[in-house]
């Protein structure tokens, strides 16, 4: 595991920290692969995962200096998406545990995509989101065109991608792009508190909720109803449901074991 991805464990919660502050946490292909491996490994034991960076940047996107040749003529810019970043984004989608982003500073390019693919997105008041691809003649990637159009609607997503302007955290919150706005020095504390709450919850239910929500984003209403029916059967067969129902009937807090 590269030291550019730090693993911090606290009980049932794992924090994965992108750790190259000198480069504003700009990602290399190796870092993307390491983050994917860490997510897959930690999801085997953690009941919730926090994804964090540093005060200056969650991630400034892909490290173009490391990834691009001096002369890009004939170079396939999309190849690293296919080999490194798209597998990471699909791993985030298919993760069996809740994933919380703790965003401080810049969340730009594929760094923004990673943050916005999380289930809960906590951002500091000084944080900002940026799709700067048009500035260098590229298109948003890491699933950004999908994530933004569904979160913001086509018009606001188009403005964000075409103008390539910073979207301050307060504006992102007003737009519904993020879920929580926090003081800069309380971002990780807030994210960890949410992770601990989720870690104490019904982990089997959380896994199925994630699966159902991602499936619904691409399905019509009838297909969504069918998916919910199938997953509800699975949820009802799990010990978490038996405990939740017993706690409800006995008027006591549930004690979920996963």
C-alpha cells in the first residue's frame, strides 16, 4: 500500500486519507489503484468508511504532470480512465458499506467525482468544487457528467462543466450537490460522527439501500419497484431485521450486529 493513501482505523470506522498535500492530493494512476485496493480491503471489516484529504485539498484531481507525456500527440488520454479511474469509481458504486466524504479545500476534476460519488458529503465552508476540464480542452470524467446531471439537473451541471468555475461549498449545498456544510475545523469530526452512527446501524440494510439507490438512478419506475421487492426479501431474511423488529416491539434501541 502506498503511503499516499493512509489507513486510520477507529473501531468499526475506517478513514482513508489521500496523502500528498504537496501536490494538493492530485492523484496518480498508482494512487487510484491503491485507493481502490484500500476500499475493497477495508470494506471487509469496517462498517462505515470516511474518505478524507487535507485542509488545502480533498483532491485537486488527476496529477497531469505525472500522467501526461510532454508531447500528447497520439497519446490516449482515456486509457488511464479505463485502467485506473473507472475501476475505482465502480468500486465506490458497489461498496457494501456506507462511504462518507470529508471535503476540505479543493475537490476538483476526478477528485470531485470521487467525493460526489460518496453517500454523504460533508464539506467545510472554505471548500470548493471545480470541473476545470474545459480549461485544458478535455471533458469531465470519473463519472462527473452522470453524477452532476443527476444531482443538479442538466442546466446547472452544464454551467458548472462549461464555465469551469469554482463552486463554493455554500453554493454546492444550496444546489443540493453536498449533504452537510460544516465549519472548516469540524469537517472530519462531523464525518466521523456520521460514520459512527452508521457503523452502529443495520449493515445488511445499508448495503442493500446503496444497491437499490444506485440501481434506481438508471432504472424506470417499474424496474425500481421490482428491484425494491427483490432486495426487501433479502433484507427481511437478515438478522438485522429480526433484531430491529424485536426492538420496535419491545420499545428499546436496536442492537445491530451485522
